C-alpha cells in the first residue's frame, strides 16, 4: 500500500476505534502554515452520528496525537482537522520508495481491458484527430497497465467505408493491365505496382472525381459493396492497398510512441456479421424499414431523441454501426473482457451511445462488462476553429509534427548536442512537446495549437520537463563519477525539501483520479508541479560540493526519487527522454 493510503488507513482505524465507521480521506491543504493535510469528514460524521463535529474532531485528534506519524494536529472552524506528517515518518517513506518507485503506486484489482483507439483510415492521410486518439488512448493504456490491469490495444482501422471503393475504382482506371482485371483471372497472386506516394494521390483524386461525377460515385459505391461481400478481384486489391497503407500508418504511430497489440480493422468484423444478424433476428430485435435493417435503441427515460441503429442500408451496404457492433460481438467471443474503452472525437458520442445500447440490449455484452466512451475535444487553430493547413485543408499529422520539429530544432543547444544527434534529438523533443500539450487539458476540452508555445523551454511544456529531467540525471551521473554514494535519506533540510516529499506522497491519488476520469491532465499538471519544485530546490542548493555528507546524500536520494517519478510519468504519457538537449 502506498504511504498516503497507509496514513489514511491509520486515521480510519483510529476513527473506527472511536466508534465512527465511515470512510475518511485526507487531502492536501492550501494552508500549509496549518499543516500539510486536512481531514474534512467530521461534518459528515456529525450528521451520521448526531454529534457535534468539533467533538468528533477532538476524539480523532486525541488519538492522532499519540501516533508518531503525525504532528502539529489542530482543529479549525467547524471541525476541520489539520495534520502534519512528522519528518521521521516522511524520511522513512522516501527510504521505502527510493529503490523501487512502484512502491509509491497502489495497484488495483486487475481487470482485462480492451482499448480501441488510433482508428486511422486505410489509404487516407492521418490527421490531428488521429493524433489525439492515439496519444490519449496510448497514455490511458499505459496508465491502466501501471496500475496493474491487463490490456489489449486494437487500432481498429477504418477500412470498410466508401474510400475502399473509391481507391479500388481509381486503381482500376489507372492500372488496366493488372492480371486481376483480365477476363480469365483465376485468383492467383500478383504484384500491385503502387507506392505510398501513389496512394497519397489516389484517394484525394478519386474523392474529388466522385464529387463531380455521379456515375463515378455510384460505381465506387458498388465496388465498396462488392469488397464488403468478398469479391475476389476487388477484395484482393483492397487487401494489398491495406497492407501498404498499414506500413505507412505504423511508421507514424511509431513516431508518436503508440503501439498496438492488434492491427485489426472494420473489415475484420465482417466475418461475424451474418452470425450477428441471425442472433439479433432470433431475439426479434431487428426489423426492416424502407428496405433498410434497423434496431431500436431508444429508452423511455431518454430526454433527447436516440435514433435507431442503422445496420444495413437498402442497397445492402453495411455501416459504421454494423462494423462496431460486429466488432464487439467478435471481441466478446474471443476474449474475456471486463471493459472496452473507446477513445475518439467527442462528436462520435451519439454513435457510441447507440452501439453500446445495441450491445447491452441484445446481451452481446452482459451488464458486468463495461463499455466506456472517452471522447476528446478538438485541436483548434488561433482562430478558434479546427486547426487547418494554410490552404484551409485538414492538417495531416506528419505536417503537424514537422511544424513543431522545426521549432524545436531552433532551440537545441548545439554546444551540447553533437551535430549528428540534432535530428534525432529534435524529433524526441518535438514529440514530447506535441504529446504533452495534447495531454495537458482535460480530455474533452478543446485547445489551441501553438507550436512556439509548446516548444518553449520555459513553462508548462514537454521540453521543459525533458530539460529538467535530463538535468536530474546528469546530477546523479556526476555523483556516480565522483564516487559519491547516496543510499539513505536522512535529513529533511527545509520547506522546499519537505514540499518535494509531500508532493511525492500524493502521486498515488493523482494516478487514481486520472484513471477514474480517464484523462491524463492531472498527471500532466502533477509532473509539472513536481518538476518546478525540484527546480526551485536545485537552484537554491549546491549539491555535489556540499560538505555536510548526510545532507548531500539525502539530496541525491531525493533527486533520484524525483527522477524516477518523472521517468515513470513520462513513460505513461508515451514520451521518451533524450540524453542531452
Ligand atoms: N476510423 C474512425 C475515424 O477516423 C475512428 C474509429 C474509432 N473506433 C471505432 N471503434 N469506431 O473517425
């Protein structure tokens, strides 16, 4: 158990012994002069036990006074208890976590969680929305793992929509000589003479044509339908396009430290669709309406209209809802899952409400399995509208990364970073800048893209965190080189030292709240806070040259613990730290 929860348990045990059986929590106080922590539960207990809150506070204080973890206990106002943790107890705490930072984490009861994020679309360019999905989803996965859960991540590629027909149609027009387009094609394998660069042109061209030419659009629709229904020629081409496109998509995900256990897509759900429809039919849940097949998911208690799930269009084509429901059907068959988490743009919320309802109503998912939608807001430009390229198009993710990279490159200290490392280092800093800025606001909040601000070495930025963390590491390296040992934490020197320790103490609660809200923002705030206090400490003290060996040793241990904490949190955020910058 983490120390903070140990303290909380002691206090709860004390209260229980005094006859107050209700959960008491300790929270950090903003009146540090009165004590670092506060207990605010006396008022709640007063209502339960029909007693004066001040008397309850006194009862608890009496026992706390006897416990040498606590000191300076006083009662304020209507029954608030202010508490400080004794230096002796804090010193013990740092010694408990100094060699394994996991000792400062509370593991949860392990659950099996499948995370659906990323969601890139095959043959289309990744855009900033895909950045947010990948970045937030990846961090949530890493957080869940850190807290002890088992995770499966699935990129769930968009690969069954109209773009499939459009791309294949355009390929058909451009490469008439492919063996698969010959009369006597027998299904044998062939080479598709297309590069990623070609593909980057094929989709936009086809999409444009379909807007100008209705016949073209209809043909693309027809081909999409045929791909969905396993047409031997079109499906083969589409598979090849997918393979090529996936390689490109994976390169971009690699750049932003996002990795998936499963590289599946909407098309992988098609093998369940027949079975799914049969199942829904057997439960009388679907019916025909104007040639389409739909399922009602509205509930009596709805205060806004929840439209039915559209599972098959009148032309026979399947839709986004179909693939998502069939994907859930497949996942529940293949895995033993406690939860499935979806991280997409918040504008998809209604879609997921409908799909989740369909899944529960049909009992594809039982009530013990949680389907969670964790939507995110938009990255805007300075004009407050979704961030665009100069010409007003959707900003490709690669272009966005490169914009920040240029900013970061300007700021690299060339006296420290060797020429041949500049490229690699600016990449790491740029990714940190982008990812951190994206995790800093609450998940569902929109934010403004500002490359100069995100890349700044000062302020709440990724580069600031990297720079500071590297400096901690180099201090520890210096100690190692000078053969200075730092094994034990012995002295809390002053308020700054103590503030670092108290901040470390609260980490488990920050992680827990981030987990509960499925948003990394509190972690992003926390690492900034810890780093800033550490930097204050760093600028106030000359550590390596200090003569008081016990204090020097304590300071180095403290540095190591902060460094380990930062590395843990950067890793949760999917941010890598360069050696120098
Ligand atoms: N491909 C979709 C898009 O680009 C996102 C997929 C989200 N996941 C899901 N299971 N629907 O908007």
